[in-house]
């Protein structure tokens, strides 16, 4: 449903924007198509001064070849000439042009519909400005004061090894019984070297596969099992048998075919994630500290009261 809703919103937005372009922009499609920003002549620099009009905008400034060339130049850190040599400019031509068109026509539509005067729009703008200011505050004021040392990451790893330990995996096959007596009898025979397949075909009191309340076949992860089953299998080795009292008075004779024990991840593999986590925690604490300082410097009135009880 979420994917469908997103797709419909995108389609509606594209249709709305396409209508805006038709109403506001008169595009010289031939000139746009023929423009070659990678050609040796006249050269990219000459095109930055080209005053030919690519699009006339109803109620706004026109878009020239020079405007588009300047926009493309700003997209490349190493310079437009290098991008032209690498045959990148023409691929970005339509994207850059569309960006220029949207910057011209969207404000016109906003003004025409008086959207910028609406309270909900003003709230959105204020919220965006606040988020941007806060992000800059984090970037320029708080982030430079934070540093996660290698020793910090290593101490955290040692203290939280359980969080970086891959769980055990057990490869099992099983028989299910409707009573403990038949299950115990089957277990005793299997431990006495009876053949598992023969027991599967001949043991009394078995529950049909379709009626089993628990699926304990194949390779299973310990963390995905019932806790008592995982505890029962803890320490088991390939070839072992276990008897498990499952749900609804069903009893399972488990044959352990293979075990992959828990494994602690290598510190070097998890170091980046640990450092990111510690940095984020440091950032959160620094923000709380700053908030506490600011509350002392500014009067704060709280009007929301905690509910009684």
C-alpha cells in the first residue's frame, strides 16, 4: 500500500509539474536539442556568454544558453572543461535545464496561488529553516569538539561483545510424538544406534508433519528458537540427540546434524559502526548540555502539565 501510494503521488506530482511547464515555459526544443557543450567549437567558455534564449518564461526571466552553461559548470568540482572531455556534460544537459525551469516557474505558481501567504506554508518554511540552522549548529559548534579515540571504541567493544556475537546455528532433523513415553522410547533406541530414517518410518505414536505445532527441521538460528529449546541445544554437538517438550503436549526427538557455534565479530570489522554510535551518543549528550546552558540564560515557561497519577 505504501509503495502504491508513493507511486501515485509521484505520478500526480509529475503530471502537475508538466502542466506548469506547459503554462509558463515556451521552450526552443530545437535549440536545446542541438546544443553541444562538448564540441571543440565554439567551446564551453563561449557558450557561457551565449545569450540565445532557450526558454521564455511567462512573468519571469528567460533562460539562456549561458544560464544553462553556468549551471552545468557549477555541477562539476573539477571544472566543466574536464567534464566535457570526459563526455559528461551533454548527459546532464536536460537535467540541468529542467532544474533551471523549475526554479523559474515554481515561484510564479506559488505567488499566483498565494501559497506563500498561507499559515501552513509559513510553518513549513519556519520548520525547514529551524532544521537547517540546527544542523549547521551541530556541524560548526558541536561536531568539532567531539572525537572518538581508538581506545574508546575498543573499550566499548569489550564491554558489549554480546552485541557483536553472531548467534549459534543448529542443523536439525526431528521426530514428533503425542506423548512423552513414545518419545522417550524412540530417543533411547536412537541413542542405541537405531537408524533415524527407520525410526521415522516405524516409531509408534508419531504426530503427522502437518499436525506439528513446531517446525524444527533444517538449519535454525538459536535466537529464533523458543528460549527453552535454545537452552536445551546449548553445548550440543553433531550426532547428539535431545528430547524437547514442545507446545500443546507434543514431544520432539531432535537429531543434531551440525552446529555452528556463536562467533564474536572481529573488532576491525565493527570499528566504524562503533565509532559512529559513540559519536552519535556524544552528539546527543552535547546537545543536552547546551540545552541546559541555554535554559539558564533564557526564561522558559512550560504550559504542559504531567497527567495526575
